């Protein structure tokens, strides 16, 4: 399958260039999955779909289903605070819209697919735009106020609130930056007319409680936004503990195929 690697799509002033990897099925006008990696906004790589899952069972599986996949990086929290990461996603989408056709990509049919912190970025981006066909959200934080309470209640006291992933992303705990925390919480940004969502979350996830996805699904239903919500029994974060993730990919791909059809 054709792959165009290490493409610089943006150069934020004062920062390093941002790159994406584009894999295509080699057919004309393929619908596009834009992938955003996890890592708590402080680490992670566009090169890894999900730790422990190979390229063949992730990126290649999506391409084999007829989609182009653009795996895009964004500035991490040690480089820039929220909302810089949303600006980076918008820049990637702008590059793909301007240049995708020459690689056989139909950038008018886009599904945002994020895992963990990347799922938060995917959801926030889709909730702020009107040109996204759908969102695949795998175990993403959706309410930063509730995440702060979860972190403070962890056995042993957890990290100081100033050192949590969410606080590093915002620049301070959610309670100290409530306006930013609200804007960074997808559950508080839901509105009628938002694109459809497909949400999967493990019931045994200790890092991002499944209640985060339950709350987002409830808010989407209340706003009459189509949502598929799939609790995954015994699934932990990044699908640790699951021997086979093929069914999870199949469900997500069926959703992506449905929302990009026609």
C-alpha cells in the first residue's frame, strides 16, 4: 500500500515542524481517517496506533478496509498548552484538504479517530467544526473536572493535582482554570447537529474511568446526536488485557464506512 511518511504539515511559530504519515489504499478518492495518538497529551507518537497493537492490525487494517489514514502529531503539553493541540489538528486538516487529492484522498469525507488523549482532541475538533463525518472515540477523557476528582481519589493519593496529565495540558488544575477546563471537556461542548460518534471504552480502565465515556454518550443522546456506545468487558486502558482487538476495529470501521458513504 502506498505510504507517504514524515510530511511536514505545519510550522507553528517558535516550535518544531509538525508531521504526518499518510497511508492510502491506492484507489481514487478514498475516504480519510485522521488518527490522533494517545499519551496523556505529554507523550506518545503518531507512529504507534495503540501500544501493543501492531501496524498490521491497526493502520494496515484500516487501509485494507478502503480508507486512507493520516496519522498526525501535535504539540505535547511540555511544548504548548491547550488549545494549541486543537490548532495543530486544524492545521493537519487544512493540509489534507489542500493536498489530499493528489494522493487519492477524498478529504471531504473525514472521520477523526483518537485514542485516550487523542480521542479528546478528536471529539473537541469535531464539536467545533461542520465538516467532519464522524468520530471514533476510544477511551478518551471527556470531563476534566471529573478527571481531576478521579486523580485526587486514587489509592495513595496519586500525583499532586498540579502534576496530573490534565493539569499539565491546561497549565494548572481544572479548578484553577475552569473556563479552559470547560472548553477542553467534550462532554461540556456537545450541541445538536454535531457529527455521529462511535465510542468504545473498557469496563476495567483505571486510567480513564468508563464513566467518562458514559457521560459523553448521555450528553450526545440528550442533544439528539447519533452515538454508538460500546462498553468492552474487562478492557483496560489501551485495550490491555484483551487478546484480540479485531472485533473492536471491525465495529469502528463499520461505523466509519457508514458515515462516509455517498
